[in-house]
C-alpha cells in the first residue's frame, strides 16, 4: 500500500513539473514585442510605478 501511495505522489509531482515546463516554454515562445512589454512592466514594478491589483480583486472581477 505504501509503494502505491509513493508512486501516486511521484506521478503528481511529475505532472506539476510538466506543467511548469510547459508554462516556461510558452514564455520562451513570446514575440519580441511581448517580451519588451514584460521588461517595461518589470522596470516599472522595480521603480514602484506599476499599478498593482490585489489578488482578491482579480478573483472578484473574474468571478473565480
């Protein structure tokens, strides 16, 4: 029984890793304009100039 539970945990972790890799690969496929916008947002955030929205507000707006 313990071996089955360990295998299930390994499977879940592999699925999580696969999802993270997929998300990362999607980031790498962004076009140059999209990457420039992300860089500008990062710079604005570091300067304290980026308007942030609270996660709870996002959930409310998206009805999640």
